[in-house]
């Protein structure tokens, strides 16, 4: 192969690669828009009257996740199945946001931690890497940590709305979450930095609980159990 032929071949390879990346970007943009719609919907729970609307908001969010599954199904077809991590950077951020939104919905519904398998099911993707487009464990963990920040905000807004029991339940949940993350030996730098933020979330919620305690607003919670 001559030098011109070799570089012509390389140019063809680069052009094909660029086309794949452009197709991926188009689908990711649609996914980002849907993620914003779900987030906007769920943000209403922070309003004073939002707690009464939690069931209906979660139901609408789950309906929007049907659209997410459709777009993720389309995304799977835009690149070779064995090259997930080659293009992973394109959808990493939006997948973490979607994992957060799925985790937040599940928490609002049941006040429990969503599993990686449940998130994958909500998104319509795989858990096992060998099966194709999947939810990487680090993307799942990043989504859970984003949820922790959202819950610290919810704890503050719960007090504003007059719900003095919810911050205590959130505090218990976040402390358990923090204990779980302490068991992990995190090597991923972005994930490690995000985990460092969990410490501030714990502190913020503890301050809310302490304030409720010294004002005597948490006594009913302590006497009446978890809920």
C-alpha cells in the first residue's frame, strides 16, 4: 500500500468514526432533554404542597422513563456492540443523571435505595457487561450520590413545609448510605470527588435534625417510630 493509499484508508476510518459519534450525540441530546423534563417534574416535590403530589409525580416520571427506554434502545444501534467503552464518554453524564432520577423516584415511592438491577430495568438496559449496553457500576454509584444531594435539599424543604418527621428518616437513610460507601475502595477520581460531597450532605442533614431536636419538633418522631 502506497503512502497516499494508506492515508486515504485512515481518512475513511476517521470519517466513519466521526459519523458514529455524531449519530450518538443526536440521540444523547434527546435523552438529555427527556432527563430535564423528568427532573423538572420531580423538582415540584420541593414545594410546600409538593409532598401531597409525590405519588402522581412519580407516576408521571415513570411514564417519561418509557420514552427514555425508547431512546436508549435507539442509542444501542449507533455503535458496534463490542465498543461500549470507546464511546462511553458521550453518554456517561446523561446515564448518571438518569440513574439519579430513577433512584430519586424509587426513594420517593418507598424511601429505600434502588439497586443497580432496578435502575437498569427502569432504563431498559443491561447490568452484565457481556450482554451489551449496560449500566456501569460507577455510573450507578454516581447517580446514587447525586440523589444524596437532592435528599439533603429535600430535608431542608421538608421543614419549611411543616413535615418534621421526613428529615429524620432522610438522615437515617443518608447515614446508612454513607456507611455503605465507606466500605468501597474508590479508585475513580470523579466518583471519589463526588463521594467527598456526601460528607457535606450528611453534615447538612444533621444540622437540620439537630435544629428540629433543640426546638422540640423531633420528639414526636422519636416517640412514634420511623414514620
